């Protein structure tokens, strides 16, 4: 969403501010990514299930979707094929 907002800003300084926020979030998420075939999803520890004392972490497929969408937009690919 921040990437899309940055594109709508007429003021370059404002646009840069939104893009910087988006990049900060994406860099933070990158610390929890696993692009190997060892896991069912890319973004690890997306959610904490608080119903158990040990707080199980589960993967959320829509976390992967939005992460990949953001990476594609940053790369300049506006057409998403999925």
C-alpha cells in the first residue's frame, strides 16, 4: 500500500518518504524469509498462535503473496500474473 501511495504523491519528498517506509518494512520482513524448498512458505513466523503455552508460529500464505507483490512492484513489474 505504501508503494502505491508513493506513486500518487506529486511532491517528490513525500513520495520518497512513503517509499522509504515501504522499504523499511520489506527489509524487516526479509529477516524472516526462507527461499529454500525446506518450508511451506517464504515468510516464516508470520503469526503467533496464542492458544498454546509455547506460542506456536504458523505461516500465512497471504503474507507470502503480499511480500512477493511488493518485491515485484519495487522491481518495476506492475503486472501480476497470479
